[in-house]
C-alpha cells in the first residue's frame, strides 16, 4: 500500500530547557562548573538534607526577566515556587523546585522562517524557573548505574511553545533563534551537545482541515538542533503510518536514538507521573517590580532583530548579509567595531563574511581568538579604496599576513611583501610597451579586429610587473597603445 503522507498536517509544540550560566546553583552557593570531578559540587542543600533551606539566586531571576523581555513575554509580578514530587536516583531531594501555576513569563512570541522562507510568528505558552536534576550514567560500569549530583540544583528556564509549529524546518528555525538569543543575552552557552540547552518535541499529526488535536508523542534526547528536526521527521512518518494502518497513536514519551536513526518508547501514558505539585514552603514568593523590569530592559545588549533592522535599513545591506552578520553576537560586535573607523559598510561586511569567517572556520576558532584589531580592517579597506591593492589580493594574500602579524599595519605588510599595486602610469606604460614589443604579430592581429587578444597582453603586463600593475590602468593603457 502506498501512503499519501501529504494528506496529513504536522503539529509540534516544543519544550526547551535552558541551563543558566550563573556561577552558583539556583538555590544554594554550590559551583555550577561543567566537567568537574563527579560529586564535588554538592552541599547539603543540593542533597536536600533535612534542616537545610534553599535561598533563591538573584541572577536566575535576572536571566529569566532578560529572556522574557527578549521573547516578548508578560513578566509576572508575584512569583510562587512549587514542589514537583517524584522519586528518581538523580533527584536526591525527592522533589524539584519549579513553578507551577505562576510561571515567571506568560505568552510571548518570536518569528521564525517557514518552509517558503516567509516570517511566521510562533507563540509561547510560558517560561518558568526550575532546577536541574543530577545525572545518571548507565554506560560506564557494566553492572551499576553511576550518579553524579554536580548538576542537581543548577538553574534552568523552561520555555514552552503553543502547538503552533507545523514543520520540522520551523522547529529547527525556532530552536536556532532561541539559541541565538540566549547567547546574545549571555544567560546560557546554548551548547546542546553538552546538555546546556535541551529540547523535547511534542508531536502529533492530523488530516489537513481537521480542527481537533490528536494524541501527541513527546520525543526526548536530541543533542543537536539538526537532530530535533530529524526526530520530528521520523516521528511524523511513524505516526502517519500508524494511522494509515488503522492504528492509534498512543500518548507516550519516546527516546530519539541518533545512531539508529529511530525513536523508541521510553514510557507510556500509563506510567505518567502524578507530581502532586504544592507550594514550596521553604521559599517565599518573589515580587517583581516594574522598575526592576525597566532597569533590566535598559541594560539589555542589542539583540539580533534590532541589529538586523539597523544593517538592512541604515547600512543598506542585503537580507542575506544582515542575517549572516547577526548570526552570532561576536561577529556582530566585531562588525560594529570595524564601523567605528569606516563608513564602507558593504566592504566591511564582505571582509567579515569572506576572509574572516573562512579563517575562523578553517581554524575552528571564534572571533574573540582572531587577534586583529577591527581598526586594521578599516585600514585594509582604505588600501583597497586607494587603489593600492586589489580586493582579491587583499583577501587572498594580505589578510593571511595580517593574521600572522597582527602587530603590523596592512600598509606595512603590503609594502614589505611587495603587494602594493602599481597605479603609477609611467611604470605601467613601460610594461605595456614591452609587452607589445614582445608580440608584434599579435599586436597587428589586435588592430585587425582580434580584440580578444587583449587578455594575452594583460597577462604579459601582469607577468612583467609581477602582478603589481593596477588592472584598470593597464587595461586602459593597453587599449590606447594598441590602437595607435
Ligand atoms: P505537559 O505539561 O504534560 O508537558 P502540556 O500540555 O503543557 O503538557 O504540553 C507540552 C507541550 O506539548 C506544549 O509545547 C504544547 O504546545 C504541546 N502539545 C500539546 N498538545 C499537543 C498536540 N496534540 N500535538 C502536538 N503538540 C502538543
Ligand atoms: Mg512535557
């Protein structure tokens, strides 16, 4: 039986856990440092020993408000904490401190790019503050599970979307935007492979035109944005096939296995927890004043959307350039720094997106490790504009020298390495005459109409000048001389 997959529409809602980069945990002063020896950041509070009391970390609140503002949410005034009770080996307290009925942020939205490349608004349900659990490690010891509680109590923000995403591409774009934002806000490193950002995808399918939602499946354990997209594609296909075989999709949680490229049941609805939420008695509610929100708002860095608008409107850069340059905060800041000493927006953009980005990719480093003062890039632009070097030579030959000798100016480097092109017409004219003298028969042929021989003479002048003759002047002088 061949299945018509296009009869169906996909419905996706995402839950993204953002692990905050606060130095200490959400409710105690234990370090949050990643990669320390197991069980070295575990005070009695993290372990939930009797008699210990949590204290909320002001930085967590600040991060939550920052994210809420960036995602256009309504920030709640009175925030209560709740206990979510469940038993698990990596949850020493036996409950997680979270927020239930009063999430710090309500609503909110951002725009993503849909399949056709058009902007689409994605509405959020909520963002709430909570704490992480420890880590159970099942693949080191063949007999026992190992527990590392360093992560227990590390602060998280959970972002929940409405079930409004319709394709895996939209989901990809949404997670990418969220990661970009948390990095711009500097509240989380966004590294999905280290688990500091985690995304669970709730997925259902229904026939196009249907208005009710069908049963959803939650898929977990994707360690990259690409894998979120892959897991959704796999799950959509699986669900459609179940329906087309007259089956029912069970509401369950499934695990994504990247190596096998499949999802498998983790737990069914029957195993669903009853978390018995109740108000956290050890933490009093936090009241967020309007003045606090305004203060944070005014201290926010420029966000990608704002920079995009500036680059396209003020600098007249293309959509592609503006997106490219605002992709990471580091690149955008570097670009801005170059513009402190030049008004050549497009040239600066080309150098950042061309030689600079290629160099960073090749060396697998970020812009902070480039080591070239942004003002030097403006000097490079001046050399190109002043006709001292062609832009191709600037990026292919001079830029690599700038990387090696960041202490020298582009002019010094160009001079030392004989890269300055000769725009001195007398010198060029000398080479032009030599070239014509070398090929008198070709010069005759040119005069007779074989205009494409100009290339041959150009090549000869370049050879004679060792590549330094300015192509534009050469071209003009050659024509003049050959026409004589
Ligand atoms: P829970 O609290 O059990 O995780 P929620 O109702 O809060 O469940 O939903 C969690 C996520 O699942 C949200 O992102 C929501 O948009 C999404 N969701 C809910 N119902 C569906 C559905 N039928 N299909 C796809 N996603 C759904
Ligand atoms: Mg859920």
